[in-house]
C-alpha cells in the first residue's frame, strides 16, 4: 500500500511541470541583454588592450555559465601572463583608465579577498566587477556551461533552485549559506546520480580540453555536442527533478559522512578527503567538492547556525513538493 501511494504521488507531480517551466522561462535573460554585455565587453577589451597588449579579458560567472538571471552584474577576469604582476597597482591603474573613459562608480577594492575594480557603464547600465588572473573561475565557468549544453533539464533545475535560494535567502555566503556556484554543482551532481543518468561525468571521460592553471590540471571531455542525447533514456521531468532534488537534500543526504563530487560523478567519504574535523574556519558541515580545486569545500562557509537554516529550508521545500497544491508558487514565497 505504501508503495502504491508513493507512486500515485510521483505520477501526480507531472501536473506541476507546466507551472515550473513557466517560472524557468520567466527567468531567462532576453537576447538584448546579452547583446549589451557583448557591447560592454568590446569597450573594455579596447581600453585594456591599449595599456596591456598581451592581456585578455574573459567573462566568467553567471553571465557566461548559462545560469544567469536577468539584470545581473557581470564578472570579468583580466588574464595576463606576467610572473610579477602587482595586482593592487594594476587595479589602480585600470581604475584610472576606466574613470577617464566615462565609466561610472569606479572603485578599486585592492584589499578584498578577491581584489577587484567595480564599475557601471552608463551606456548599457550594466555593472561589472573586474578581477585579475582568476583563471580557475574562467575554466569552471566553461565546465558549467558545457554541462548545461548536454541536457536542458540542468538549466531548468538550476534556475529553479537558484530562484528558490534567492527567495528564501539561503544564497548569501556572507551569512553562512551557499553560493550560486555551489547550488549549480549540487544540481549537476544530482543529475549525474539519476538512474539512468541525465548527465555524464565529463572529468572521467577522455579529455578533449586540457589546461594547467596554478599547477592544477583541468581536463575533461568538452565535445558536448556529441552528448546531446546522453540523458534521453531518462524521462524524468522538471517537477519530478525539483521534487527529488529537495527530497535528497532534506532526507537523503548523509551530512555526517559524505561529500558530493561532480569531478568523480559520485559521492565520496569525508574520511578520504580528510574533511572530518574542523580546520580553522572550515567546518565541513555540508560538503561540496570543487571540481578543479579539489581541496576546496564549497560548503566551508556554512557554520553551525546556518546549517540549520539550510536544512530547514530544504525540508520546507521538500514538504511543499510533497503536499502543496500549488508548489510552483509556494516554493518561492519570500522569506
Ligand atoms: N566561484 C568560484 N569559487 C567559489 C565561488 C565562485 O570559483 N567558491 C566562481 C565561479 O566561476 C562562479 C563565479 O565565481 O561561476 C561566480 O560565482 P557566484 O556569484 O556564486 O555565481 P554566479 O553564477 O555569478 O551567480 P549569481 O547569479 O548569484 O550572481
Ligand atoms: Mg555573480
């Protein structure tokens, strides 16, 4: 009887597909916004090339990984191969150049954890942060984008999870909750774990792309157009995946002992990573391995208070998916 009721519930979930897809569609940025981003990049490229002819600008983060919301700020990395770049000096110089070329609100934050220059472009009204030589972020941005090209359900799930996290205020790393980057990795991992899988593990396949960044080898299979039917034997739909994602993080995940790992497409033990005890400020209360900087736990920002907030929110979301007549509205109610 239990099994039967569970099945009925899972079948019933499909009537929520259309409302969830509508939420997803409403969150996709318009083409003209992408055009404006390109326009601003071209302007910045020009200014940078005049001063540093061997530097290159890259977009990274949500504006380039295909998980960006409308009207978000853009993240830019200035890459320059020079063994002794003085980042603060270079940022101050860059700020000067930007200011004298009519960009507004120019601010060099040279002492931040990731030093940046902030600016606002009055023509496109886009705000932008520029950092120097954060090349790993450019590479992990490409990894996320490549995963998004394999199966559209990743983009659907990640937009809904990000929208939920922002609405419920659990997307605030300075408050001890998780970054958007962490949530997207959680979504990729979830889809790798489905049976049959919806996403492959690109880093376990024969590499077609390989770069070395700060002594870390970043290599994976990036011919993703060849994988466009990879997930097609799995017929799960968006409402079912949202249901399963929250159910996993509310009731299925072993927080005490395990680490989710997109790099291996599997669940690792905390022991093998030596993430069993607190070291400095890293508590490892929820463990999400960075795909390239494998010593980085993206859950390291979570403390003993915020872990409770997070888990309560996962449970709230799971309950709504189980019981609420209108989950696609209730899930995103503002906290
Ligand atoms: N990043 C990283 N390591 C982290 C956090 C972020 O390498 N611990 C990099 C990733 O390349 C990520 C980018 O910084 O894509 C931006 O991170 P974040 O602001 O979390 O994500 P966005 O995709 O920009 O999301 P949002 O829409 O919330 O701005
Ligand atoms: Mg961002």
